[in-house]
C-alpha cells in the first residue's frame, strides 16, 4: 500500500469518525432540554478526534516494511 493511498484512507477514516461523533452530539445538544449538559463532553470529543487524527497521520506517513510497496 502506497503512502498516498494510506493518507487517503486515513483522511476517510477520520472523516467518518468525526461525523459519527459530532452529528449525534450536535443533534442531542440542539433537541434535548438536557442537551446543554453535553457541552461538557464537547472538549473531550474534540480532544479525542485530534488524537485520532494524529495517530492516523503517523500511520499514513510511516514507511512500509521492506519488500512491500
């Protein structure tokens, strides 16, 4: 697997994860009376997405083992 295809796969995985986390969180905050309490969860969710992005970037930019690619 080439570095470019790994990078595209990492971006796609992060985009799916961000959508899966952010959309339900925003919907619950907007539609539920108790949703305002979820604002305390938002910084943790954003931090988690940032960590995931860094991990995926490290994975995408790592060199393949000898004999591959």
